[in-house]
C-alpha cells in the first residue's frame, strides 16, 4: 500500500498557505500518473472498457470522498473518468489532496 493511501485527509479550515515547489514535487513523486496543474490542482484520467465499469469507479471515488470529507471534481463518460483534486478552502494544494489521489488509485 502506498504510504499516502494509508493516511487520512485532514479537513482544511483555511488560513494556511497552499503547497508549492519542492513540497509539491516530493508528494507527486509518490503518485503514479497524476499531473500537477499550475501548482493549483491534481488531475488524472482513468480509462475503462465501458460505461458501467466507469460508473463503478466513479461511485467508488464518491465513497472514498465521503469517508474522507474531501471531494474531488469528477467528469466521466463512456470508458473514461477525469478526476481533479484541490483544496477549495485555500484554492490550492494541501497534503490531503495527495492522500485522496493515492486512495483513489487503490480502486
């Protein structure tokens, strides 16, 4: 299990700076296939064989998001799902975003 995936997201109350530079690079190195966009959010596209498999994945992401109280944006259609993660409260990245990404990858 990925070390990040074994941890829990911590709710952000605001008032903290978003992660930048080396902090982002270090955490991103622990994920596979995710990209950092403008040091603001994480994004990854997943591919599936059909709509039903995609929907099952999206429902699993929803279950993880609810359990962690950290909710990504999900755009999906036949055979694909794109997940975008950032901490809305600070409009940027926190460690919890990387934890959520690692948990999603376990699906």
